[in-house]
């Protein structure tokens, strides 16, 4: 199988036009010692055979189509309206390139502009870019922006330990070549402790809203203190929660980042996802990534175009603050369509369903002998359960009942050994929740 | 043709998708934590479908026509790939599922790691980076950690030819290194003397695109690699142009230490209007312990012929760390796996052979009409100059815009920077001769128009949904969001 359409005759005609005899003659610039190596790959297959092989691989996974899923921890199972798939699969969106030629890319450009607008509304920020790779890389890019805003003089980055551990790991990967100090997340620091760490060398403080444990921290003092110290407040947020909760803009955030996957993007074993990135106006010229702006064409018709281009790597080269070249184009389109379909009513409704169902589950579980739910702070759709035995052994029993249990927090937080992070969304029916509660009960019986 | 904004289509109280009623007892919402009403569109499903369908009609795409966009490899994206990525066993699989319950996904990633390693002659592959630039960052961070790990801390520079993509120098800066740019010689190759002069014990490595952005195989590539290795530097290959190398040469065998693949170019995953991409990295022996991870490994060998091994996550010993949350753009891995599987050994070789055939065919047919600065056998793409003697008003951009009127996407403009008025043309292997002939005819017709009626070019496009845009206005009167700022925003800002 191959997607090359050439016939023998055409190949011959083309070779004679070029003035060579065989296709191999076109490769003489490749050192002969290394030309045409052996390629040890499987034999070609037909479309039918490949589809069968892939289906078998897909079926070997314990996925949310077959199992009741109560795992979140950064990736969330939500309802995806049918219209999304049909629209996103349109070749005009799917097989277009980056909109460098705006005259023939208005579809992509306007969709991103609408996405940016909705992300501004959701986060309470003035401007959003066309996206980064995921929530984690958005946070890493926020660090870069805060260093720029601090004129590279402020070198301290304070991260809350209640930010997704993988995000914090990515921040460290990105910035391992620079001489900044990343701190705050080695122990159990709460918001008040983070405020204590502020000084004139601090470029930013990042917190998670809701935090990795599903909880909503008290941010009453935070923005004021961070701004008094001359630093930026970065919030890592869950977009579903923002259908219900106060926007980060209202809480005083300067940069809002997060994972857009809950906005209509399938779990997909972790990607491709959508890193959203929104800021207050004063920082827009310092951010990385593609930004779409409104303008007019020669006839004065409203149109959209990539703007503030001189920030980007293809123009600024070694002076650019980020090398990002792609965005998660199709994923931002997906989120845009999702937010339009859900609309004002649906965004709120999804968030409320998550909230009610998670609280229903938490109460039932807290009533079980041996299990304690942390009810110390308000929470959204995830909560922490202290278990009477190892999370792995409980999950092994749950999977036999067709349930994917919560995330084992002990993997990332040594002091939370035997603690499970349970996520409940609108996808979990009352029956599923009751089965989970029953399963947890039986696991210790 | 102007499509209204989605916000402008709504009416207060209209609903799109309905959700079920709550089937559990409700818990009072914490009033002090709630937001004001969300200022979102209120539209019906049909309005959404029509709006985005009409928007899609304003786009050019591979599915619609020929896309000779140099350095972007706009090949056909097989439909099968999309169906495979959407199988619910993949699409609805949680990334933090237990390994035992993820054997299908892990087996797929394991095979893809091995196939990519085999195709490029490397010892290890990590699928984690999410795009080419992301792979570049991973690669340069690996080079950095390799030197640091050896206690060799005085290396601060990365050498880059002046024909490089902008991502290369930007990557170097992100990784905390300094870029040293190298000139090209008169053949478009790296100037070997300049390279030798630049090589010393402060050089951490070199980034180079093969074939280079002029579409030429570096004729002295082995000398380049040897020179950099002799001063203790490592060699990074930008794999953007890998479509010219499949089955033709393995970068790992040439001596490269690390490269990234662009699954969205070479392995046909769709560009999606600018992403998502996928940029796995392959490495030679030296850098295997530094790969970003975790990656997929076999944690328990198969017990017999009919048994499968147990796959699991393995963290390379001296890893540079995670490049993103979870495991990379897995959906792109599924598509690339499908693509390699269907082609097999012979098909993979055929891709490159026909990509190179197509590009050379266009070049020889246009070289009498346009100036081709490096007129020798090229790889999968080539560069010509988009201007004509004595016609000062016509630039490469005008030729590009005029192509739109004829139903073709423009080539890449003004890159690489060392060719004036560059038009970079990459047809890919999936185009047939008739399409190439049509494109050649149109390019000749446009050259004639430039002489007879240059306004046809400078005023182009004439048939696109919009004419040329006022980009200066977009940057000066910055409008990035169509919604008014809420009142509270003004008050929190001034505080």
C-alpha cells in the first residue's frame, strides 16, 4: 500500500525530463558509503489488515468506553457533543497549514479569534494566545514571561506544591539551562507559606485553582501580597470549574494557564491536548505563541490575521523568548466549538453536575468504615480519600468490577501514601457512583 | 464574504446542547465562590454547525488542492489514520491508567519507537515531545546534560548554519546556550573552513538541517560531523526534511547524535491549521540515558511464542525530565503507526524516492522561467527566486498571492533568508504528474503576466474570500478579543 500515484510511464517521463535514468540517480549527493541502507521494517499491509490490527490494540486498553472511570488528576472524562467530531474532521480544517496566508485561511483565523475571545471571558483576562502544547508547557512558558517582566533580574519562581506534579516537573525541564531558583513545592506549603516566601527577587508565584487535590484554596490575601512584592500571580486553572467559579481575573491573576482538554477533547491517552494561555493587556507583547488579531482587507472588510509577529522565532530567531512554532490548532478549534455548543447555559450546567455528583460521592465514601474524605476545604469535582489499605490493591479489586478507581497520590506525595484522588464528572451516573462506593466497601471487607 | 462572529449569532436564552438532569441529591453551591453569569454565545446546534462549516469553506487545505509549501511537507493525510485515532480504545483511554490496562497503547508506542529508530539509525527514541520545536528543545537539553554530566561545563555555544529554521537559534537560547551562525559556501553547503575556525572546546554542538533548507544534501556532511565531533561537540539533526531521507540514508549512521522527527510532516499526521504536531527525538548510544521520559519499555519478556511481553514505563537513567504532561501527543502516534504499518519497508522507501522525483521534475521545468540559484539535483524541495529582471514592482509575495487565484496554495516565501525573494517549493510524493504539470503551466503563465500586466500579481489574490490584509493595523490597533472587559476587571487592575 502506498499513497504515491505515479504510474511506470509517468515515472519514466519525469526521469527523462530531469535527465537521469533511474530514481536512484537522484541521490548521488548522499555519501555512497551510507546510501540506501537496509530498512528492517514489517512488510506492507492492506488498509483492512491495518484496521484490524489497530482495533485489536485499542481493545486491549481498559478505557472509559467499557469501564466506569473515576480518575482525573489532570485529564478528565467529559461529554463530547457529536457535532464536534463532524466539524473538526472537515478536511478544510484538518488538512490546512498554519494560517501564514491569511487570504485563504480566514476559517482557521476566525475560529482561533473566537477561541481567544471565549478564553478571555472564561478566565477574566484581556488577551489569550492561540495555545501551547498542554497545560504543563503553558506553565513553563508563563515562567519565561514572568522572568521577562522582571527584566531577568528577578530569579525566584515560587510554585505551590498543590500544582499538578507533572506540570512542576516540566517547568524544571524547560528551565534547567538557566540560573533561576524554583522553590516552594518541596514540602506541604499552603497559600500563607507561599506568601511568606515572597521577596524582591520573586518573579512569580503560581497556584492551582482548583488545586491538584480538587480543592479551592483561600486566595483572599494572595494577589495583593504578590503584587506588593512586584511579582506576577499565575493561576493554573481547570476550565470546567470556571463555568461555575469566580474567574481568575477577578481573583487578581496576571497570567492564567491550564489544560483545555476538558473542553471537548478526548482523553486520548494524554494527547494531543490544549495548553491555554491568557494574560492581562500589559503583558501581551511579552507572551509566546501565535496571536490572532482583527483587521480589514483592502476593501475594508473585517478579517483576521496573525499579529504581533515580531515576537516569534521565525522572525526574532535567537532573540525570541520561546521556540514555539506550532499551536494546538485543531484542539483550540475543538474547544471553540465545544464552548459554543455548550454556551452560557451548558458550561454552567456541566460544572454544576460535576460539583453535585462529586459531593454526593464524597459523602457516601466518607461514611464508609475505614475511609476518610478530606472535607477541610471546598472542592470542585475531585477529592482526597484516605484509604485503609494501599491504593493499588483497592484499584486492583475495583477493576474487576469494571471500575477504574482514583489516582494514587502516594506516587507523587510521600506523605499521602494510601491516599486516593477521586474524580467524578457528569459522565458518572448515580449507579456508577453507588457501585464505586460498594466496591470500596467490599475492598476492605 | 464575511462570516459573523459566533457571539453575534446568539439570542438570549437559546441553548445548544442539552445535558441530563442531576440524578443525585444536590449540594448547596458555595455562593461566595461563584462567578457572575458567563458571557458566552447562546446559539443552537444548527447555528454552530453552519457557522463552522462556512468558516471551513474560507480555508485552503490539502483535501482541496495542491499545497507546494516548502519545508512543511503538505502530503496527503490518509483518512484511515483519523479513524484509527478515534477508536474508543485509544480516544477514551485515560493517560494515568495502570500499565496492565494499557497494553494496547503501550505496545503501539513501543513499536513506533523501534520503527522510528530503525528508519533513522538510532539506538533510542522518546515520543514525548509535542512538536518539532519541542523536540529541538529536548535534543539541545540532552546535549547540555551530556556535557554537564561529564563535568565539561565550559561549552556554551551551538553552531548553526545561516540557512536554519528560526526554531533552531530560538531553541539554543531557551536551553541557555549561545548561537554562533555559520555562513554557506557558494554551493549552498556549510562553509567547512568557517566551521573549522569556529570549532573549539567551548562548542557544545551543532544543529543542522539535512537536506538543508535550500533542498540540498550537504555534500560534505561527513566532514562536518567529523569536525564537530573532533572538538568534542555533538551533532543535532533537524528532521524537518526527513521526507527526503527515508530509506535513502540513516542520520544515525552518518554520525548524528540526536534528531527530532516531525510526525506531522514526514509521517502524514494532519497539520490541523497549525497543530497539533508531534516531535519525537531519536538518539545515538551516548544520549540514550538522557532521553526525555518516561518512555515505553518491556518490563517482562514474553514467556513463549504465543505470549506477549508486558510493556511498561521506563525512566532513562539520566533523563532530562518530562517535556510535557503524560506521554506526548499519543493521537499522533496512532496515526504515524498506521502510516508506517500500511507502507511497510518498501512503501517507506517509495515515499522519499517519489518526493525527490516530484521536486526535481518541477525544478527542471521552471528553471528557464525563474532563476534557480542552486540549480543542481535537489532533494524533496528547491528554492527559486520570485522576481524578474527589470520588473521591480513584482515580488515573491505577489507570485504567491497570484497562485491563489489559480487554485494553488503559495510556496513558502522569503525563506531561507540567504536567497533573495525566495520561493521554496515542496510538492511531496502524493501529487500526480498531471497536478505538477498544471502547477508548472500556471507558474509560467504568472511569469508572463508579470511582464505584461504586473497589476494582476500585485493586486492578487482576486478570487479569495478576502483580499490582502492590513497587517500594520492589526498590530497597531490591537483587537484580540471581541468581548468587552467586565467592570470588575477595571477595578482589580488599578488596585
